C-alpha cells in the first residue's frame, strides 16, 4: 500500500505550522524579557559582548535540524506524488477557457470526472489555449496545464463522494467559473457508466445539479 498523499501533505503542513508557531512564541517571549531586563535604565553602561561560540553553534544547529525535518517531510511526499502507481487508470484532462474535459481510455468524453473507488487515477494534463492549473483540494494535488506540454498528477480516492475540481491559475475572464466535479463511484456503477455509450447530457446534468448546491 502506497503512503497516503493527503496524510503526507497534511503532516508537512502541521509540522511547518507547528515549528513556526513554536518559534513565534519563543522569540516573542525572549524579546519582551530582554526589553525589560536589558533596557537603558537598568544598564546605563552596557557590557561589551564580542561573541559566544556555544550560542552560535546552538542557533546554527537547531534551525538546521528544523529545516531538515521540513525538507525531509516535504521531499518524501513530493516523491510519492511524482510516482504514479503502475496500475493507475489513465484519464486525459484538457483545460481550455473555461472548462475541463476528461477523456478515458475507451475515448469516452465527459465534463465530470467519474472514477471507481479505491483505484489509483493518473491524470494526464493538457491545455489547448493558456496556462491553467488542475486542482483537487480534497486530495491535496494540483498541477499546471501548459499548452504544448503534458503534465500529470495521481491520486487514489478511498471513499465514494463528490469533490470539487478547480482551476487554480488565473486564465482569463471566466476563470472563477472554471469548476468541475470529481465523482467517486462504486466499481460496478463506474463500469456501468464507462461501458455505456451514452450522450454526454447525463453527465452535464449531474455536474450542474452539484454546482448549484
Ligand atoms: Cu483556467
């Protein structure tokens, strides 16, 4: 079982915020203490300090350890994100002003992304006009859609439901309306939809009802 991207991203986020918050508290308290303890009134003649090797080692090594923790956490998650599982279902995604189109292996086209639950999905990302960015906030993945270039991302939906797909790169007048839906279905329902050569109409209806909620 592959590590969960959602957990990896959230852990890195919590670690970074945690360290930042800890430093904010420590620095603020130290600053306030110093203002009272070492002000001019109490120290009319300041002592002449010219260096402290132990202190310098401490304030070099501790931040180094902290940034290495952040780096390691981020890098592990990034490596996982860039390495789509071999058994992924590949779906082509095309961004254009101002909608997403999804194309499956059997050439089926939809404006809503239907996927079977539990299946790793690899999205190949294209753009036909300007730069867009495919963003699935619930799965913590985002990747640019660049004309003339193929990008990718992968995710694995572990439970059924409907999730947002957004464009996260300003791409013109109706950028803010460039939303679509990811619908995670039970495997049998997905293949029923997948193998049915139906018009796109029904998928458009599902999408519109969801968007209007
Ligand atoms: Cu866009």
